């Protein structure tokens, strides 16, 4: 039987691409997109779309009952950079929406949940290279604290109430179709837009800051793969490490220069440098590989070509 899916935060960077992919897979009527704001015309016209403030439990429950939803992808959150400016708002949004969805599943109103965690669950005391699945986690950002807490609650709801919740610790995600939502890895998207438009970019992180990154298509594939895996393969009910690749602003700028020889980069680190410094440089995702056969496919060169071609095509079309 086809699932009936609700995506919360469907107009965001990940939600929008997830909506299109799931609609292609299951049929538009089986995937209800929702967000607190309107998104692109193409997203809103490609299937059912509802304005929803996911912090409102009653509105969320009504939508789930109205559409007979059985799976929820909760993509609404306040991301790392913005969360440092509005700590309490970030905590309220990130935690309350998760509790609402977990409680709806506990009460038997939905069967399965996807909730994304992040590499931000790690902190300055975590081993930085090839960071293991299980290790010291002392996040120093509001965003990271909300994600680590969320992981603990997901595992608790699975163990105590049998809630089928599945989660991935996304690294920084790179895509061109929807703008990024205020994270510390946003530079790795902005750099492509500025390279094409201005042939120069001022980076808000320092040149040798290595961070784990992934192309959006890989992240969407991983999200669908973990949701479709047989229940017994999901041995970790907090959240799975997901690796991808790792690079610094200097490395990516040198690769872009091969395509745009006049491109130049300068560095003016801001408050996001401290966030980046507290995160891993690279991630070990063997557990995801072993449990549900995860494997990423985009390497840095693939990402560079896809981003440059995609942005150029979008500029031509507009
Ligand atoms: N993008 C990344 O690189 C990255 C990395 C790690 C984890 N994540 C996680 O993935 C998820 C999605 O991230 P994203 O990059 O798409 O974020 P985003 O900011 O682009 O999108 C979030 C969406 O949620 C919506 N939203 C905010 N408050 C809402 C509310 N009260 N009710 C309903 N919708 C609301 C926003 O309007 C926005 O469209 C988040 O949980 C984020 O923490 C993202």
C-alpha cells in the first residue's frame, strides 16, 4: 500500500526537493506539502499544499486526520546560524514540533516519522576526524543542543512506546534549487552563486575550515532509503551518522577556479566560525552502510559541475 505522506517545512532547502522526489515516486496526491509560509509556485502547484504552523498541535492533528496521513517528514527547524541569534525561539520550534509528531505517533495517529538530526550534535570535545557514530557529544550551540536532545527523545519514544522514528545526522547540504536556510555550511552554496555572478566571494569561514558536506541528491536518497528499510534494519533509533565528502573553503575555491579562472575568494570569518570550529571535519558512516546499505555517490568534482551548470541554467531561464 502506498504511504500517505505529510512533509512539514516543505518550502525549505531539503523539504522542497524531498517533496518533488516523493511525489514522483508515490504520486502527487499521496504527498501533502506544508509550511508556515508559501514556497515556489512549482512546489505549491505540483500537489496538495497547506499552510501549517507545526508548533500548533491541533492544526497539525487536523491536517493529519483530514488527509489520512500515515508518514510524517518533519523538516521544519531553526538552523545553526539563525538559532544563535534567537536561542529560545529555536529551542521552542525545534523541540515542540518534534514532540507533537512523536506524540501523534504514540497515540497511533501516524505510523512512521522521519526527523533530521545534524553533525551539530557533536561539539569541541568530539574527535574531529572520521567522527564515530558513538563518541563524546557535548554540543556547544543551541541548534546542536536541540538536535542532541531530539535524538534522545526519538530513542526514548521508540523504546518506551514503539514509535517508528528514523533519523539521519545530515552534514552540510549543497543544492541550487532552493536557497539555504541559515546554516553554518551555507557558504558552500553561496560561493557558487557569487562565482558565477561576481567572479568573487567573501567567505564567512576561514580558508582551512574543513566540514563534512553532501550533495542534496545523496541526502534525499539516504532519507528515502532509511524510511523504506525494513524496521529491523534500523538498529539505531537516535540518529545515523552520514558522511559524504569533506573540504575546506580554500579547496572548493581552487576547484571552482578551474572552471572560472578569474574567480577570487577572500575571508572574513564571523560568528559562524566558532560554530564550525566546534563541529567534526569528517564523519564515519559505517553504521549506515552496514545497517541499511547506505553509500553516497557525489564526489566534490561532481558537485562543482552540477552546481555551476544548474545555476547557469536557472539564470538563463529567468
Ligand atoms: N540544510 C542543511 O545543510 C542541514 C544540515 C543538517 C540538518 N538539517 C536539518 O534538516 C531540516 C531541514 O533543513 P533545511 O535546510 O531544509 O531548512 P530550511 O530553513 O531551508 O527549511 C525549513 C522550513 O521550515 C519552515 N518552518 C519554520 N517554522 C515552521 C513552523 N512553525 N511550521 C511549519 N514550517 C515551519 C520554514 O518556513 C522553512 O521552509 C532541519 O531540521 C535542519 O535542522 C539541514
